[in-house]
C-alpha cells in the first residue's frame, strides 16, 4: 500500500453506552481513531423501504493495518467529509499491510 494513495482522512467511530439520570442507556459514538485512507465508490442503489425511496452508496476504504484498527467490525462506523458510513465488512490486505472496509451511506448524507 503506497502512502500517496492514502489521501483521505476518515474517523473510525465506536459505539459506547452511557446512562442518563434515570439509568436509561444512551448510545453515543466516540472516535476510535483518525486515519489516512483511500476511497473508491463501488455502487449506488435505490430501494423502496416502508413506502419511501431510499438511496444508498457503497464505498470501499483502505487503511493501514494496526493493532487498533484490526478490531473494526460491522458494529462500528466511519465518518468521511461529514457523511456517516455503516461498516458492512472488513478484510485484511496481505499480511498486516492494510484493512479494506466496505461501507454504505445514504446518498443524501443523512445518518
């Protein structure tokens, strides 16, 4: 993986649970790491959901491997240029060289 290809900054987000004054759980997203990545859109799609048209965008990000980012899973998210992406899958590239993240976002940018 060449450094020049990693030309985008992304935030990797992990869900944490805290509790309010009434002891009700509240899910919040905290930044696990901010890393350099490459980005490539792989598909756009539209589907009907509950009578409404939703558009989504599938994107692949590649980042350098580290002990911290190797723990990424579909329970996590990432944020790029203000758009939140749900992580669909991750896979290791070569042996500890990088991680490829397949993620989807709503095409309108909403979370």
